[in-house]
């Protein structure tokens, strides 16, 4: 229920709820991961409906045209992965914006739901494993570390993407030349 509400439009601390349940009952670890993932996918139906019905106008008002075209192009080329990867990322990633953009790009409903379910499954599975192996204090400390250094984290991720794009481009140019 909490995951469904979080997936819709109301931001709730789903990670903390999943972590609490996993910590209290290790034997039901996979059940909690599945329930949270399914709840998040079900709740995202609200975002899909909004995005599919008129999300493009909403996004165009809030995002510069060049950025909107880039996002739209990404969802056209790789719709599943463009939504699954943000679904895996922990808060404060603006996931609902990605979901809205996917729906506004007219991503198929089944693919939309599957991408969210898969991404959340990975996220909650990793969270559950961390809870089982290291305890809730470690996960809380890691979350605080990410929040405190979010700016640097984004810089490192962006640098990694740029480096990987340069490497791929060089490999392609070598194989063509």
C-alpha cells in the first residue's frame, strides 16, 4: 500500500518501510521486495495516465525545449532502459519526472509497468541484501552520505558517462577506419 501511494504522486519513504520489514523478518525478504516493487508499479499508473493524457504540455512548460527533445529522443530509442535505470536509483532521484516523460513519449503501458517493476525490484533487492548483511544503520548512514554529497555523486556519474561515450565513439571510429 505504501509503495503504491509512493508510486502515484505522494512521496513516501518506501525504502525505510521495506528495510524495516526485511530487518524484522528475514525469511520474508523476497516477498517484501516483490510487494514493494509491484506496489510501486501499480501506483505509477496514475503518473502514466497523467503523462499519456497531457504530460507533454506539462513537461514543455518546465523543461527547456532542447532538453525536452533530448529526453523524448532517449525514450524513443531506448524506452525500457531509460525508465528502468532511474527506477533503480535511490531518493532523491526525481523518478516521477522520468515516469512522466516516458508516458508523455507514449511508451507502451506494459513496457512502462515492466520497466518500473524491474528497476524497483533491483533497488529493493539490493536494499534488502544490505539490510540482511550490514544492518539498517549502515543503509541509513549510506543514505546520509549520498544526500550530503549528492552534487559530487552526479558529477562522478556524468564524468563516467562522458568517458564511456568517448571510448565507444573511438572504438566505432577505429572499426570503421
